[in-house]
C-alpha cells in the first residue's frame, strides 16, 4: 500500500500529466514515502493520484527503466529491495559523484544560498526530535539537494538524482526512526562539518564530510541486515 498523496491537478499543456506523475513518484521515493518492497497496482496508484492509468503507466515505465521501480510477475509495481552487494556498489558510486558535487558547491555556492543551507541544516537537526522520522527524511533530502544544485552542473544533478531514486527507500531505513540516537548524532556532526567546509570554500573538507556521512549511513543499514544476499 502507498501512503496518502495529494491529487494531481490536470495541467493545461498536453503531455505534462505524465511528467507530473513521474515527479510525484520521484518525490515519494526520495523523501521517505516509499520503502523497499512496497507494492501497488497501477490502478490503485492512479486512483490515489486522481489520474487515469495511462500517465501512471508512462511514469512507471520511466522509473522501471532507471531501476527505481520494478514490475513483478503479478503486474504489481514494487520498490526494489537491493542486495548487500548492490547497495555497497551504489554507495561507492554515490560517494564518487556526490563528493565531486560538494567540491563544486564549495567553489560556486552564492553567499545568499549559504544562508539557506544553514537554515536547512537547522531544520534537519530540529526534525530529529520528532518520533515519526518522516520530517527528518525530507529535511535530509532538502539539505543534500540544495548543495548539489549549487554545484551548477545539471548533468551531475541528474546523475545524483537517479542514484538517490535507487538509494532513497533504503536511506529511509536509516533516518526513518528517530530513536537511532547514535546514527542521528553522527549525521548531525557530518552535516555540520559539511556546511562549515562549504562556508569556508574548502572543497576537500566538504568532500571528506560528505563521504563520512554516506559511509556512516551505509554501515548502519548493512548492520541491520535489511538487505538481500
């Protein structure tokens, strides 16, 4: 089952409805609304989003092609469950691309965007007191993508987004429970180091902090034996 989502407003421009559905599904994968092995039918998804099946089928096809969703033999749409080896491989690819992005962000982020970055970091810290955990997932995603956007590379941003579509549901296993105090404390420290490094235009230190954040999350997830293989 999928969580409640706001209905999609039918746009005026032909062909844009499928893009809207695609964007909504991406946000659900990135921000913690979908988790590994969640399943849904295209009809149920269409009804929940208030659209016909056709734009849902088109949006799902794009996400299946990128590996973010899969279609099971019974035609159910599902969030893939990564193997341990697949998750470790994805982690290394993320580190390679995302550390490059933060190096660029340290060079290119406008001063006014640094204020927004600090606010997003504060929002993440404050969200950890909520036992629900979903706000922490959203705040974590908002901080990271604000920084990646500041890298000024649309191609790199797209690559990172694709990796997060695959990793997002697994990352949510990490941040989705605010009782994980040790892991949350590590994330807060790594984010603080990342923000401080970008503020002083130190790309190397920013890359080190981000790599530590990704690896810490990956080690925690692997320790919970939540993956296949």
